[in-house]
């Protein structure tokens, strides 16, 4: 197998990763709507710690713990951004007051 074969394999995985990341982002939008409806903050440090610990435990390499943590921190950051934008566009509940 030559380099082009491996590059095609990587391209296919990149496409799958893109699809999965967008699916995750869509779920984050749903979470953002529910957080808004429940009056919950966008940031949930405990949940973020749980995610990082879980992916570190599940990781079998070759990416090390540092790399996995860095990648998932970025994914979580982007999810927070999506949630925040969603919260900003969802109308407040009647008893909520916007600043």
C-alpha cells in the first residue's frame, strides 16, 4: 500500500470526524436550549471534568493523555460557544429578566 492509500484512509476518517463533531454540536444546541429553559448556566465545570476523565480512561493510544485532554478541551470550548449562542437566541421564560 502506498502513501495515497493511507491518505485516502485519513480523508475518510476526517469526514467521519467532521460528521460526528457536527452531530455533537447539534446535541450541544439541544443541551443549551434545555439549560436556558431550566435557568442553568452554560458552563458546568463538573460535567467537563467528567468528560475529560472518561475520555482519558477510554483512550488506548497512540494519542497520549495530554493530547486527548487538549483535543477534548477544545471540543468542549466550541460546544460551550454553541450553547451560549443558542441561549442568546431562545426567548426567555416569562419570569426571566434580560439585562
